[in-house]
């Protein structure tokens, strides 16, 4: 008995040492403002740049309704995530899949949550590789209008180079200053986007009709735009991991939870404000607006260069924010399942391979608009629009036909429709882009 107790203590000690090494659980002493930086960076993302394009496909009436409805649903599901983080006394759900395991069971919870969360986080990092590369290319084209044209591939590689360094910051706390810069930049470039568009004024011969000439094309564009909107309302996939960095002593836990709720309100208000502002942009460009609004703007050159530089800084921070839970999953498997020894070299190799993988995929498929719609519908919709509701029903079991029951089922039905419909339009967009695209050209 004594020997067995000693072995259990040794196992617990090893487990504690591993947890102290893994990115999500290695630091519990984050300040509340770190959480604010991370949440703003995650939620007010580069997806907002595609909203003018989405509005031009959705139309003014349906577009406004869908934006507001998305805001209401994501505000509700994000509140649910925050409420469920410490709902069990003495226990914290530090990762999205841990909450899934509590709701659905140990194995089923992993099978349901982990694949979806991985698709979201890896997908976001791929899209941000494309976004960063194209923003750098836009800066070069504006700064050197008579310069030699360079491939988008080169700019994506330049953007990726910084991540081969930043990826080795160990945890969320270590990227807090990067996240702060990214949060400030996200608000700045969004403001520049709509302000520069309003200053530009309505273009001559602007056309507010559909960009498509056939009914099927209009329908496909509408479906793809739904995915663009879903991508713009992000953040759920990292909210538990961010909250896990805040101390859980009684006083600080209450403060941390209140701060998290404040972050929810701040980010959702910021997102709906930016949505309304960027929704004004189609009035300037009509159906000629690009899938990244900053690509549509040319003058004043210095301001557009600055806005694109802000985008680059923001997506650098956002890439790291969404990559950290992926690093945590990779390192957990390597150490706990494959029994590698936790080390700097293990982290160096695994994280560099991940950055190289996302860079390679981004170079191969640099279709910003199509990727937004596909990942927004296929991946963001489940984890953002209805999976928190399914967990809420499984855990709290609200009375049938009560207000809570109806609210959750409405979110689930709308989310499932989004999952089914949005990727269809986005895949068509990717296929059309691929028809005229030469790989690595």
C-alpha cells in the first residue's frame, strides 16, 4: 500500500511538472489586462476587412439582419463559455476540449471538439498567413509603383519568417505585449478602412447590383458571404485558454471572471461597431469592392500603406494567439502520449514544423475570400454558433420549452444551417479562383 501511494505521488508530481511546461497551464499569474489584450486581438480580427465584400453579396437588407443576428448569437454563446469555465467548484476547464469532455464524456468530448477546434485554429493561421503576405505586397506596390512585380509567395514567406522566431515564446503571458500591439492595430486599421472609404466618396459609375450575372452565381455568392460573416465573429476557440491564465484564488477569480465578462461586452460592441462601419463601404465601391477592403483603396497612398502595416502587425499577434492552443495540443501528445521528454529542442522542432506547414498551405492556396468563407462556415459556425449551446443543454438541462431551451435550440438550428450552406458557396469561390491561378506563380 505504501509503495502504491508513493508511485501515485510520483505520477502526480510528473503530471504537475508536465502541466507547468505546457503552454496553457504553465502560468496562472496573468494580469486581468493581459486577458483584455488577448480577447480584443482574437475577436476584432482581420475578418472584419471582408465584411464590405460580404455585404455587397448579401444585399443591404439581408446583410444588416445577418450581421445583427450574428452579433446577438455570438454574444450569447461567448457568455455561455465564460459562465461554464468554473461552473464546477474547485475545477477549471482550461481548454475547450476539457469542457467538451465534461459535457459529452471523456472520449466523445475529444472526438467532437478537438477536430473542430484544430480546423478553426489552423485555418485561421493559414488565412492570416495569406492576409499578412498580401498586405505586405500591397505596401510594396504602393511604395514602389514602378518597381519590379514580385510574387505573392515571396511576401507570404517574408511574413512567415517572423513566426519562426515568435513561435518559441512559451505561453500566453509571454505574448501579451505582442497581443497588445495587435489589439491596438486591429482597431486602427478598421477605423482607417471605413474613414478612408467615406473620404474617398462614391465612385463614378458605381453599380449596386449583384456582382454575379446568373441566379445560381448570386445564390453561391450569398452562401459564401455567410461564411465571411461567421469568420468575422471569432474568439470562442481561445476564450477558455485565455481565461485559464488568470489566477483562481477566490478574490482574483471573481475579478478575473468579471473582467472576462467585460471583455466579452467590449469585444462584441467593438465588433458590431466595426461591422456597421465597414458595412458602409459598399456604398462607396458598390459591387467592385475587393474581398479585403484595403486592397480596394489606393489613395492617399501613405494612409493605405500605414493601414496595411497595421494589418501585418495585427495578424502577427493573432497568428500567435490562435497557434498557442495548437502548440499545447501538439506538445501534450508528444509528451503524454509519445513520452518525449519536455525540452526546448522538442518545442523548437514541433513549432517550426507547424509554422512551415501553415506557410506552405498559404502559399499553395492564397485565396483570401474563399478561405474566409470556407473556414467561417465549416469550422467557425460549429464552435462559435452552436457547440456552446449544445454543451449548455447537456450540462444544465434547462426545462423543455423554457426561454433558455428555445434560445439554445434556435442558435443550434441557425448554426447547423450555416455549417451546411456557407462552405458550398466558398468552395465554388475557391474553385473559380483556382481556374486562373498557377501554383507558386
